[in-house]
């Protein structure tokens, strides 16, 4: 028998969920008011979005509007002002 006989699909098993973040602990530990709330909103955005490896360009542009290229105003590559690169 060559190669061990497995089909390799067991390595693609679903990953266990990440441990939950203790936001209450951070709110009491961080001195700057509102900082933890801001991070919680941003991490919520990342937690609920489609994984990057499954996104289309349209999905990416919805989640991160700054990635959308303006092909009407800048019809030639790189489709944005040179000074912004």
C-alpha cells in the first residue's frame, strides 16, 4: 500500500469555535471610556462577515468600501489616484 490509504478529508474537519471575548472584563480594565465599545463593534463586524477565502470582489467592496475601484473617474489601471497608492 502506497501513501497510507487515507483520503485526507479528515484534515479538512471544521475548526472549533474561538473562545468568547470577555467584554465586561475589558470594560473595567481599560481606562479610556468608549474604547472597548468601539472595538466590540469592529470585532462584531469581523465575526459576522463572510470569511475572506469565500468572498467575491462584490462582497469585499460591501464590507470594506475603501477597496472599491472608481473605474468611471479613473478608467485606466490602477483605477485610483497615483498619490493614494
